[in-house]
């Protein structure tokens, strides 16, 4: 855990101002331009100081599913975010044992930072509809503002209805992001079929997943 704490951005030094920390959580298997554009829009519209991308360690809802290792997902997240000065990748969740619950992550971040650091948890329209059912969602509501980004194929109205009827006092900001109808599943499928990922994810990510032969990547047109 020590390593993971070390890679968190330093914020909150000036007690005279408020700092806004964006947290983009996800499995990132692999990370793609839909994640990046949502985080960038949140940074802009909400005046965030920085956005931390946190690949999930062992996500509760992906138990029993095959996912790439935490190290590979973290490495691709690092590559995808490295050229953006206000994005960072963190090992905070992948270095944690057991199932990584968002509620625990946000509580730990809240404890780590001084009170003048506000947390903004960024999700797409599909995930925000689910948050009300996540483990200890009341403490998620207590520790962070939720940011619900539009995502093609998912209805933000449905998500807001789920939030409103939850009986929990969530603070939610809805965010319009440039539409990218892509998902990690779609990218994995394309890799397995030997199709191009260009313009769907940074080329550095494509290079990595071919080099490490993830998702059934084969040598060929787009591989080595
Ligand atoms: P998978 O197909 O494996 O579920 P995914 O593309 O949904 O992958 P996740 O890692 O599950 O990616 O998602 C992380 C977060 O990013 C979620 O909050 C999700 O809603 C959001 N997100 C993913 N893709 C997009 C997109 N194209 N536009 C907006 N938000 C997105
Ligand atoms: Mg998903």
C-alpha cells in the first residue's frame, strides 16, 4: 500500500483554497478513448485540479470473469495518460488485496487528504445507474460527488431516476461528453479478430497489448 500512496498527487497544501480531485475508476481492460474523453470533459467543465485514473484491483462485479492482470491494465493506463499533464495513473486499487470496493477507496482517499480536497468520482451513464446498488453506497455519497458522463447506448435519465429513488443523498453532476460508442469489450473483440484499434485508443496502448499478446492478439497486420 505504501507504493500506492506514494503515487497519489499532492493536493491541499494551501488551506485558503479548495482542491478538486477527479477519480476515474474502471477495469480499463484495456483503457480507451471513451474513458479519456470523459475524464478530460470532467476536468474542463468541473474545474478539477487533476484526474487520477485508478484501474480496479479485483472488481466486485467482475468476479469469475477473465480480465488482464492488474499490472498490464495499470501499464496501459499509464501509457494512455502519460502525455496529459493533468492526468495521472495510480496503483491505489491494484495494490490492494481482495475485492476492491469503491466505497473503501473513497473513504481511504478522504482520510488521506486534508478537508479542503473534494472528491469527484467520474463514471459513465451505465455505471452511475449501478452505484446505488454498490457495496456501502451511502458512504460513497458521503465522501464524493458523483459525475455521470453521457455514454452512447445508455440512458442518463434512467440513471438519475435510480439515484433519486435510492433514498440516499447523492450529490450528482451530469456531464455531456463527446459521444464515443466504444467499450473495452469492443476493443478486445477487435484485437482477437486482428482488426485495427487506431483512433479508438492511444497507439502506445495498442503497442503494449500486442507486445504482451493480450486479448488473443496475434502477429500480423497490426501486431508485431
Ligand atoms: P467493458 O466493455 O469491459 O465493460 P468499458 O468500456 O465499459 O469496458 P470500464 O472499465 O468498464 O470500460 O468503464 C470504466 C468507466 O468508464 C465506467 O464508469 C464507464 O461507464 C465509463 N466509460 C466506458 N466507456 C465509456 C464511453 N465510451 N463513454 C463514456 N464513458 C465510458
Ligand atoms: Mg463496463
